């Protein structure tokens, strides 16, 4: 089957769909023939994404920290598009701070989205997928889940929790034909990444160069491939794991970071 049809007839729900990696995932799945419910707290932006999809994408405002709202979104997807085959957790937030200055509100906010949101969608989707004996759940985490990052303790810890949650879920649902995998991006050209470069001497170009070259002072390796990822690089990995080409892959943690972590 040609790549543009490999997900034909499948129904997907993607959180964090309004921009960056989430928007690229929506486009990748829809471009391969899936019908997609694109969900995000930014209702206006996700509606604009759906408007460009020629009817393949339906937009919905959604706060993933609200378990009841997520349950409602999954029910809506099944009611309007059909049985859910693919669920992709992309919604995420980043709050930078050294641990000694990290406040409880930021810690809770990061975990509410990055870990709680993964629980809410994965649980709602898995209940339905298990009953039907098929399905794929993909969580977009971060390479920070596997390698310590200065100033990113809350983010890294929340992503590590999301990875292990997804693996544990995958172990439980594998006997029912449901696969659960994670994709861990490195530095990617998204709004979240660009925000980290604000105030960099010399501008964004120097910020990009610094990420690629690494920073010995902060114990951060560079990127061996010498480039920042595009959102589509991550989306292609997600689409692969959601497809039948990955039918014998589950509990897998796929790093898409240009070798930045040296797969530590």
C-alpha cells in the first residue's frame, strides 16, 4: 500500500494539535488517509488547522487536564468519525527553573498536562481499543526523559513518567492486540524551542548553533547529525508506529533526536 493510503479508514485523536509537533502529526495521519479529531486548548488555531484539511480533520477545544472532557472528546470522535484506532498524546508544557527555585504551582502544572493528560487520553482510548481487540497509542515524550537536563527537572520528570506509564499500559493491553509506544524528540523547530532562544546574544541563529554544538558547561551534548529536527521528522515516526508497518512493535521508546543523547 502506498504511504499516502496506509492509514485509510483509520480514526485518530491527537492532543496538542494546534501547533508544532501536534499539528505535524495531524497532517501526517490525515495525509496517510486517516480521519482525525484534532484537539487543543487553543480552539481558534486548531480550527484553522482543520479548515485546511479538506474535511479529513475535525477540530475540538480540549484541556487534557480535565479527565471528563477527555472522555467526552474520545466519545465524540467515535460518534462522529468511527471507532478510535489511533490515539496520540502530544499536548505538553515546559516550565524552566532550577529545582531550588521551582515552585509547587509550576511543578503541578507541568505534571497535570505532560503526565495527567497522557493518562486521561490513553485510559479512555485503551478501554475502547481493548474491547475491540485492536488499536495503537503513541505518546510523544522527550529525550529529556532519558538524560538529565539542567533547569528542566519538572519537564524531564513528567516526560519520564509519561514514558513509563505508556510502557506499563502497553504491557497490560498487549494481549488484546493494542500497541503502546513512545517517541522521544530532541530539539525540534517549534514554538517551545524558539522560546528557549529568546534573549540569546546574536539572536535565534546563535541559539540554533548552540543547541547543535552542545554546551559542556551544562553537560549537554550537541546533535551529531548537525541539524534541529523539523516537526515532520517527529510526525513521520509517530505515523510509522501507528501503522501496520509497526504491527510487531510495542513497549518501544523511539528517540528522534539526531543522536543528541548518544542513546544514553
